[in-house]
């Protein structure tokens, strides 16, 4: 049965390890991120998307350590696993979200951590071009991350325009994760001397939504 395969113990164990790796990433523990996600990806008999999700998380750990080769290699392997031959996405798939465009979006996030903003921008553009319209919240999240990449690439006006698009998604969804990324974009834009209308508009609109402790 497809259900038995999708929810079998190897997949569940690998998925739990991958989720623990995500938590380690959130607290900046790159060593645990890498160890947990590597253990997840090495489980025998797991679904390709689950293995890809683990490799994707491993890439984040390497990116935090500024190990570009290891990070991009893990992402390449994840992309290969979900490219064409991963099988149909079923409603009960543990890692149904792991698709070619999601791997591309994670590549953008890793490149940003690796201080390669222009390459990150290309990855985000490729991901967003293929992103399903119905997944609006996730699209907004990656748009906010793209805005950070654009600021880091030295294009504040374009970054503000992108950030305003992400802000529209916040208004529709109330996503705290998008706000968290827009907080970073706002901080970076605040460090740049510019009177560009787009920048002023974004900063004025986002300000009431930012956490009270957000830097001015």
C-alpha cells in the first residue's frame, strides 16, 4: 500500500531527525544541524523526497559554517532526487513540499548565508517563477528573503519594491515568518543612505507590523 510506504518507520525516523535539524538551524547550531540531517539522509529505504529534505537541511548547516562546496553539493543532490523521478506527490507524503522549486528557494537562502547575494537572487527568481500561486504564504516568505538578497546586492530601491510585495502577503496571511524576514530587510535598508520613494514607502508601511524590539 502507498500509505504503508509513505509512513513506514524509516521515513518517520528520517523525517523526525530532519525536523530536529531544522530546530538546530533556528538556534544557530550548525554542528547539530549537519549531524542530524546527515543521519536522516543516510537512513536506508526512505522516500526520495524525505532524503532530499534532509539534504536540503544539511545544506543550511554547511552554509552557516560558510562551507560553500559542501552546502551546494548537498543541494545538488537534493535537486537530483526530486527532479522528475521522485514520483507523484501524495497528500500524506511526509516531505511533499520538497519539489524542484522549493530546493531552488533553499538554494537561494543558503547562497545568502554564504554571502553570495547576486547568486541568491538568481535562485530566488528561478524558484518564484515556478512557485504555485496557491501556496501564497510560502511564496511571500521567499519573496521577503529575495528582498534581503537584493539589499545585500546593493539595490535598495528594487529590494523595497520586492519587500512591498511580500508585505501584501503578510496582510493577507498574517505570517510571522515573513515579518521576521522583512524585519531583516528593514534593518538593512535603514543602514543605507537613500531617499528613494520605494524605500521610504516600505519602511513606513512595515513599521507598525514589526516587533516592538525591532531596531529602528
